[in-house]
C-alpha cells in the first residue's frame, strides 16, 4: 500500500475549491493508503484548537473519517498552523510529529520537515519563527478572545504577503548549506519538505554520497501529492476542478 505526503494546502474559507479538492483527495486517494503525512500549512491560519470556522470544521470531520477508517494521519506544524495542538488531534484522530522527524519507510530512513527552518537566508522570518514558537508567546496569544486572535491572524497574513512581495526571491528558498547540514546531522539519504512552493525532485551530493531532496507543491492553484510505494517516490498532480477549468 502507498504512503501519501502533502503540504501547503493553505485551506481557507476564501478558497473553497481547494477545500473541496482536499476532501475529495481524502476520500478517493488517502482512504486507500497505508498512511497520510501532512507536512505543515494544512490551513492558511489556525488561531487555536477552539477555532470555530466552518470550513476548518469540515476538514477536521473528514480527517476523523479517514483515521476512523484505519488510515493513520501524521501532521507537522507549518508556519501558518503552528498552533495545532492536542485538541486538533482529538477532533481528527491525527498524530502530531515533531519538526523535523526521521521516519522509516520500508527500511529507508527519511527526514520529514515543513521546510521553513531550512530557509535561513530569510533572517526576518527566522526571527519571527523563533518568537511565535515560544511557549510564552503562544500562551499569551491563546489567552486572547477568539475574535481578537482572528484579527491578529489576518494582520499577520497581510504582513506575510507584503514581506514575500518585497523579498529577494532566493532568500525564500532553502539554503544549500542548511540542507547539507540536515543530511549530515540525521545521516539520511532523503529529505521531504514543503514550504517553498517549488515542487521538484533534486538529486544532490553531500560528502561524496548521492542524496535526494523532494519538495512538495502548494495547493493554491492545483492539488498535488507525493506517492510512495515499493521504494518508489512519485510527485503527482490532481486533476483541476471543473470550476477552476471553466474560470481559466
């Protein structure tokens, strides 16, 4: 049976087509899989496990149906949904994994990570990442009323868009030295990550040894996933939904 990997779905009420495609993906593809791995940014924003937004509730229900059907779902924090916690796991039956984490796939040790920690050239983002991942920052944020958290999250999204628009493109990608260091530290031959929205399979060499870095795609325009089975890794695109094709 296959193991499936997705990342950067950025599900949000403003993009219902992406939500519908993910729900279809769960029922048609993930339901037949051995396991599903979500490597961060399942949601465009997650303001706490008490987030009442309706589209997110639909996703949580669908994930619960998947896990109740016997397919384990593993999830990593992304830079947009780092507040996913025990309440989300209880609602969905999913399991949170640390980022980064090494998993074994049929004897193949693979490093899974969202990927943002590898983008070390974006110094402003790394400072922000360090701040919001602290327990004290999260405790204070989660103590605010839901409505206030939602407003702050919207401001943060606007700030992120502005930062991305003015940033030099190369700093938004992974740093080659950081990637090499990750390979050396974990002694793996393969890394799978998202975050950069640049899906590809990179064949590299570290200390004279061949290694591979697989980058998952974002779901802003088209859903995609990584299919692993019998030692083979394949990036696959989902068909565009009819409404998107008609609009184009």
